[in-house]
């Protein structure tokens, strides 16, 4: 079987591929997501139709059927163009599942999915195994015994035998347990015990009735006494209706406040007198400090008017003289003056003894400089004289004002001292004014407080007079005595109300006391019929409590017996219901379970039914063991695919260069075993990655040749060596070319650049045909 030609006009996003004539080794190459898997989908749908969707998980991307064809050639027949000539499964008798599991390798997974089932299917087709018939017989036995493959009872509707057997077992145990309990309890004598308990209960209830009548008589007597005391207390309370806690508290609080305000009033008066005295002193101090401050200011103003201007003139003259002196009194200036004088004298002497024109020029120039120096000295000495006169005038004016001083510096010092004295007087005057203001505010505040206290005293007196007018009492102590009596009466009322509440039915507290008194009188009247009841019987609460306890115990015992009877009856009814539900599917007559005898019959029936089902199951299991032995013998035929001289061993030995001699399948472990030249046997999983891939390629080659009745076919490889390292990849590619040499065709789909690089030389020399895969989305 050889794929000679292939064309795909349209399939999802795949464009028209054109006519592709295939060779022995064909590379379909394109980047990821460029339609590689879609191309495989389309090819498989053309070969196998819709059936491939169930067998090849990748055929899920496009719902439509591909528009295209594939030409397949066979060794013993002409070429066929698919799908016009039919499907490959019809032409070869080969299902899509067997084809995809044998001839398609995807994503680095050369192992076979569910390989043990796959090997059995292939072997059954090739050797005529009878495992199917054995399975049918086993299934029939399981159906007769209603058991599963594991030997358990089935639990399928409508029989649900497993549930029914479990239910029957539990029901049998429940019946036996209940039978033991009912015999131990004396179930038959429970009715007589119940009648005896009821008779004793009636006698005890009659005694309690007499006690209750005596209690009602006592209640009437106590109620009548309490209602009389209650009404008497209420009458006296009405006479004291104006005597209330509120007025007493108001009077007492007003009296306390009055005493407090009067004390405050006296304290404020005393404090006000003291503050007035302090205010007078503060006013006198302000007058004194004002006069002293004014005197100091006037003295300072006179000095500022007469002395200060002269001092400012002295300062200006002194500054000017200091400025001249700073410029002239230095070595450079002195040297220049001496130089000029020397030149002047020399030029003068030279002009006298030896007149000459240039000497006259020097003499004239130096004469001008000498005149300038003389003028400067004149003005300097004149200024110094004026400064001395000003200083004398300043000292004279200071002496006239009793401000005498030896020199200018002392004048300045005394003026500074006068400024400090003036500032001190001003500060004393300011402090006196602040003290006066504070004393005035204190007096004002105390007067306001005194006025407020007088008002508060007046309010308290008026409040006490108002309360006295309301209650009609002039003395607070007498008011307290009357209030205490009113409280005692209220406590007596509450006491009698509590007694009446405890002896008669309680009504809502929201109702008025008058309504409750009327209600209690009515209740007492109703109890008046017990005035002569139960003569000679004295109500005893302890005896009543003992009777109530006895009656409660008796009722509990009666209830226990009744509940026990009801419980056992209910258990019997439940057993009856469960039993009839259990056997309802077998259309039996309804079974009854009401007595211990009925329970014994039911136990026997359940034991017989369970034993029959268990015996049937044991017999079926025994037969199934025999057929299981036969079936295992049939399954040994799977090993024929992997005999020492089988195609699998031959291919594997050839591909690995004789490193491994034989391949076999172990049906017990469902594993493939490999024998090496060293005599050791390994599991397939123990092989290296490259040897593992070579093994499963050998298995696929052998199974493919058997499925194709000895013909060679083609393999579809979807990036099978994606995880292989370079060394392993070279080995596996060499294996593929060796397979091609043996007559097989390879369709290699890849997106890996290294695959195309490895095959580049063979592509260039024509040994490998390359086809580009792409989609219209690019």
C-alpha cells in the first residue's frame, strides 16, 4: 500500500495544495500553527471518512469534509483514487482505529495506546482467537447468578441483587436481634403489667385531688385576708397622696442648696470688702507711678532739647577730625610731606645760588604743595579748636541742669543711665495700671457673683414655700416621717399583691391595680365554693410533691410500657414493610409480621432465600474459574505476534544492528520483553530513549505488515522525534531511511528547522521530497 498522489483543494484555512506526487520519503514542512496537523486531518478524512474522528483525537479542528483526493497503490491490485473508489477501511478491511494506532506516530510518542487490548484485537483478527465466545459464556453465567466480573452480586435495575442481599442480611440480623430482645422483655405479659400500673395511678390521683381541694380552700382563706389588708393599705395611701419622694427630694435639695448659697453669699461679701481695699491701694499706686514717670520724661525732654544737639555737633566734628587724621597720620603721608618740604627747600636754595629754569618749575610746584599743606594744617587746628569749645559748652549746659560730668564720655554714660531710669519708671507705671485693671475686674466679678447668689437664695426660698403649700407640711423632718409611712404602706400593698399573684392566676402587669383587685375578688369568690371542701384534710406541700413524683413515675412507667409496646409494634411493622419490599419483585403473597411467632417464620424464610442466592453465586464462580483458565490459554496466542522468529524480532534485530535478539509479549504482566545478546531480558521501559523508539517502530512495522497481509505501507509521522538530542536524532533518521529501503513509505510532518537541515542533502539529491505546508491566515 503506497500513497502515490495527494491533492487538497480546500479544508478550513488550508489553501489549494495542488497536485503532490509522493516518493518513498516525503517531508511536509512548515512553521508551527501553519496547518501541519490540519493537513494530516484532511488526509485521514479522505482515507477513512467520518469514522476517523472517533479514532484520531486531532480531527476536531474543522467540521467540514475536505475537498481533495488521494491515490493509493497496492501490490496485488490497481491504483485507487480515494474517496471516489471508497474508503481505505473498505478496500483493506482495516478499521480506522487499527490504522491510526499502527501507522500514525504523533508528538514523540511511539508507544501504542492501550497496547494490550490492541494486541488482543489484532491477534483475534489474525489467528481466530475464541476469547469472544468464552466471554459470552462467562457473561451468561454472570447473568444467571447476577454477579459482576469481580464476583460481587450485581446492583443494576430492576433487580439490584447486591442491595437486596445486603438488605436481606441486615434484615435477618435485625429480626434475630429483635426476637432475642422481645423474648427477654416478656413481650406477651406487657398488657397485664400495663393494667396494674393504671389501677395504682387512679388511686394516687384521687389522693392528689383531695389535697388540691384542701389547697383551694387554703387559697380562698388567704386570698380573702390579703384582699382586705390590700384595700385598707390603699385607703391610707390615698390620704397621703401628696406625700411623694419627688417633693421630698426637691425640698431637701432646695434646703441643701439654700444653705450652700447663703454660705457662698457671705464668703463673696467678705472677699468683696477685701478686694475694694486692694483696689483703693492700686489706684493710689497708679497716681504715684504716673507722677514719677511724668517727671522723668520731662527731665529727659529738657536734656534732649539742650544737651543732645550739642552732643550731636561734637560727634560730627569729632568724626570729621578722625577722618582727616586717619588719612594723614600714617607713615606714607608723613614721608610724602617730608619729601615735599625737602624738595621745596633744596629747589629754593638752588634757585638762590644757581638760578635755573627747571629749578623754578620745581620750586613753583613744590611751593603750591607747601601752601596746600599749610592750609590743611590751618583748617585742622581750627577744627580742633572749635571741637574744644563745643565740648566746654556741652559740659557747661550739663552742669546747669545738675548733670555735671568730667568729660563727654561721662555725659553719654549719665544719659544712658537716665534712659534706663525712665524705662524703669514707665514699666512700674504700666504694672500699676495692669494691677488696677485686674482689681477693678475682680470687684466687678465679685459683685456679679453676689448678685447671682442673692437670686439663687431667693429661688430656693420660693421653691421650698411652693412645696410646703402642696404637701401641707412646714417641717422637712415631719415630711420624712410621713414619707416613710407611705413607703411602708406601699410595701404592704406590694406584699399583698405578690401573695394574691402567687395564689391566683396572674394577669398582665399593664392592667391597673383597680382592675386586678376586681379580678382577684372575682377569683376569691369563685374559690368560695371550697370554703367547706375536704374537711379534716390539711394541705401538705411535701405530701403533694411526693404524690406528684409518684404519679409522674407511674405515668413514666406506663408511658415506657406503652412506648415499648408501640416501639416493638413499629419495629415489627418496619420488618414487615422491608420484607415485602425485598420480595415484591418476585410477586409473592404479602407477608405478615405482628408476633414473635411471625418473626420466627420470617427468619427461616430469609435464611433460605440468602442461602439459595449464595449457592448459585458459588457455583457460577467455580464455572467462571474454569473458563478463565481456558481464556488465559487463548490469550497466550497474543504471544505469537512476538515469537523469537516473528517479524517484530526480525525488524528490531535488523534496526538495532543485532544488539537485541528477540521480542516477546508477556500476557500475565501485559508487558513487552526484550532479550539482548548478553542473555538478559529487559522490560521495554528499561530501554534507552533511542532503543525504545526503535522497538515500537519495529512493532508497528511487523503489525502493519500482518494487517496488510504481507504488503508494505506508509507511516504518517507528526514530529515524532521532537524531544530527541542530535545524536539520537541521527540514529532515528537512519532507521527511517533503512525502513524506506525495506519498501515502506514515510510521510514526515515537521515544523523543526533541524529536521530540514538534517535532510537537506537528501532533499537536494532527490532522495527526500519536500512539500511546504501553510494556511491562508499567513
